[in-house]
């Protein structure tokens, strides 16, 4: 069990504990395994929000 550090590995497309792939291949850290599992959706939602904000500024 991890000490609260969870990551989403972009290379293997899975959640990993602290001991895993190099950080350059991961998103995180997250406090829970569930949060890490939602990393790609969270990134997509943020990107969409930022794109909409940029369009509103133009």
C-alpha cells in the first residue's frame, strides 16, 4: 500500500503507487488511487476550460 502518493502512468495507462515509472512519464501525485485513476479526465476537463477562457478573451 502506498503512503498516499498515487500516480497515473502515461506510458502504461494505469495507476501506480509511489514506486513506479519515472515521474516524466506520469501525472500526479494524487492523494488516492481513485483520484489518480481520473487524471486523464481531469486534464481534459481543465484543458477544455482553459481553451474556453482563451476564446472568451479574444
